[in-house]
């Protein structure tokens, strides 16, 4: 059997801070196959952006991988030489960032950017420019020749995010990581970008990893979803199972909190009592136990990963068994 | 009798056009942010103001408190017309603003205690035992008294919001204007802040004007909503009725564009195309005509007025059909 496009096993990452290491990721596992759209959801501080940075091998200098591996087509990319890592980025793997303004250099035109991003290709300049033009047309920008001559500040947020998507797809990467791709956009623009991403996947052969805190975005786009809490993956399921048959108490609480999820008006909105654990000193047992309604004596021991079905796994004592 | 009544309010800002601007007539040198804004907030009511970025929501909030000069219109608050800076200074004693970025709105060099005491001192209402008053204020928003010694950077996003709420309530206002009160908060924390605001509303008899682009949130907290597009109110009505049957094409597409947390309700088609035009290139006629799926020749020539369609519902559209209302 072919190895999956992307496979993360037992990945642990710690950030060095003045007050000691912060365990941002603690044994995260993820598999992404060709043609799949994977969602990673969780609230701030759960480790989803650290996971994305690890996939792209773009962890900041203060971060240290304390264990585990990130495999691209079976090869561990964390142990590659920096040069080999750079060769992968942009060609085999690409990223769409949250803020489409800061993703571009303000003194270069869009055309300059899109040609520059193809620096690893040996094609002549005009071929690169033509490719850039085709990509802009592909992402639904109606006047690609004009856009090529524009500077980033001359485009609206939605147009910039379209250009960012075109840029990410330029070298036809096999792994596309989108970190909060619509968070900085307005509702109607967000709908357009979601529509675009969904249309693109019909022709795109690789895998897309979408990171979002917005449950609606994940429900619209993804095939399979990982839910993260306090640096761990606590549940993994097909999108329909996750939204209609979630098992982990955190996932269920998170779904219940989203004001978009209840059709009737309620006088009191549900919340999750308590706070995230301090990841400088992560709890020995289940991280969610202090806030969990189902907790019992055995939750003081680290819960095992349990498959409730071949495609649905959960990190919990109470619902896994 | 409404607490806040706004009639035909308009704000425009001067544009610097450089040398070429000097040759243009004076009227062309101003950028219209919004105009023809009329609405009311009743005592004890929550009005939700929704719209996308650039629609003029935040400028409207500032204008209501006299923080941005207006070019036309009348603001009546608590039975008195507010026109001069003195009027607004008096108004700001009984109305308060919760600013969009909770952490940035708290001075990093002041403790939470000093930040909470500041409005009392400025308005000359500091009691003799200021520390006890600050502790009471912290208690009101669910924080312990020891928070008074902390600095803003030591607060989490949710705690900073709570301090923002406490600060807004310092002078016992009648009206609180909350600009994106939950932006940047996680969903589980968002609920806490909204529940707190709702609880304080009933306990203290407050009225709210909540400004947000988050439709799902605004739907649960507002009695009525007003939808704003490119500096115009395009629809106002009771929240439940507007969400059940939006009448303005923009309100319809806005509600239809919201991604739902249910993969079984994925949207196959696009509710709306294009993007909100620049204020510099405001469309002629109806502001929404450049994106409206139902736009006709009339929409491109004549601007529609806000007209009553059904009970308590106002819509700014030539073709919005009141017959649709009678179906249910």
C-alpha cells in the first residue's frame, strides 16, 4: 500500500519561554491521504497552528520538537537538511495564511510575486508569467492581466486571499495547508472563498489541511476532522459523524457552544466552565477532566486512544471503552 | 418613549485629494461615510447592528456619542436633543461604549483598579472609598477583588472583556454601545460574556446597541436588528422576523452566506457575488444595486427610501415584497 501523503505520528513540540517549556503539542497524530480535505478545529491555545507550522517545517526558533515525526510520502521531513526542506516548501507543500495582507511584500506587484514563487522552475520568464495569469483566472479573478500589475494594497481582502490561493497552487503542491483561510474576511467574502476552495478540490489531486476555529467553515469544507484540545488530538471522525455523533465531551461541549448551532433563540448561551490547563505543567491525566461533566476517578490517568469505529477515534476513558 | 432616537444622521469626512482636489468643488472633497440613518432604541431593549467591514457601523457608534462630528441629523437621548459638545459630554455620563479591541482599549501602564477608577474620577463621581467601589465593580462582572492590582497584559481575552464591561458600567449608564463585544474570543468564552451582558441588562435595566458582523451571535442577543450596507440602513425589524424572512436582498444574502455547523446543510450555490464597493465609488441609485441579483433599471437611477413593510419592519428596497410577509 502506498504511504499516505502526510502522516504525523506522536508529534510533541515545546516552546522555550522564560518560565519554562510550554508543551504546545503532546503526541499528536494525523494522517492525510490524496484527495482528502482534513479539518483541524479547536480553540485558541489548543496547538492547531503549531501543528500547521510543524507540517510546513516552519516552527519558530524557540520551538523544539521533543518527539515524533512528520512524514511526507513516508519520509520524515523534520530530519531533512534545511536545503531539502526548502526544496519541498512551495513545490510539494504550500500554505495559505490567515492574513492575506501580510502574506505579500508591499513593494512588489502581484505579478512579481507569482513569478518569484516559481523560482525553482526552469521555465522562461514569459512562461512563468503566463502560468501566473492562468492561476489567477482559475481562482475566479475576472481581470488577471490587470491584477498582475497591481500592488497588494490595491486589492481588497477577498481578492488578496484569492491571489494567495493562486500563489499556493502555482507549483501544484501535494499538500496545501490553509491556516484560518477566511477568518480575516467578511461573511459574504468568506462564503465566496469557501465556494472557491470547494470548487478547486474537484481538480486538485493533493490533500488540503484546513485549520479553523470556526465550526461552520469546517462543516462546509472538510471530509474528515481532527479536534484538538490542550495540545492533543481528542477526537477524529468523518465530518458527518463529528457534527452529528460526536463522542468526546469536549467536542460535544464545543458544538453546543456555537450560537449558530441552535435554531431557536435561547436566553442563556451555553459555555464550557473552567479554563484551559497550563501547558507549562500539563495535567498527568486527561487534560479536559477538570472541565468535564463525565469525569470519574480513572480520568486522573492519561486516557487511551480508542477507536469507536474504523473511521472514528476518541481520547477518553468514559466514551472510548 | 425611546431612550435613543436618531433621525437622518449623516457623517462625511474630509478627503485630502492633493493638488487636484484644490480644483474640485468643496462638496466633492468629502467622503460620505453614512447618511439618512434613522432608528430608535427603547429603554430596556437590545438593538443589534449588523453589517460588513466598511459599512459604517463603528463610525455610527462614535457619532452617537459625539466622538465624530455629524453633518446632518438629530440625536435625542433620554428626552433631550444632543447637539453641542456639552450635550454629548453630559450624555456620555449616562451612556457608555465598549470598544472593539478589549485589550488595546485598556492602557498598558495602568492597573485594572486604576482603569476602573478613571471614569469615576473624570466625571467627578469618585466615592470616598474608591477601592471598595472598584472591588464592587469587579465583583459585578464576575472577577475577584485582587484583579485590581493586575495589569492588562496579565489578563486573558475573556477577563479583559469583563474589565471592559465593568468600565462601561462604572457610571451606571442607561445605554451601552458595544462594538464587537466578542470579536477574537473563543466560542466557549463568547457565551460567558454575552450571558454576563444579558444578566447585567436585567439587573441594571440597561439598553444595548450591539454592533457586530457575527450574525449567529447577534441573533441570540438582540430584540431587534438593523442591517447596514455601505452607509445605509437597509432593513430594520424584530430579530426573529428578519431572520425568518429577510426582505432586503442584502439581508437575504448575508443570512444565506453564514456557514452553518452542519455538513448536511452545505450550500451548493453562492448567495452573493462581488465585494462591498469602495466608499469612494458609491453606486448611483440603490447602494446595493451593483451586487443585487434582482437589480433593475429603477435601482440604478433612483435611491430607494426606507419604507414600512409589515409590523415594525422597515426595508430600503424598491422591490421588496410585503406580500411575502403574509404567507406565514
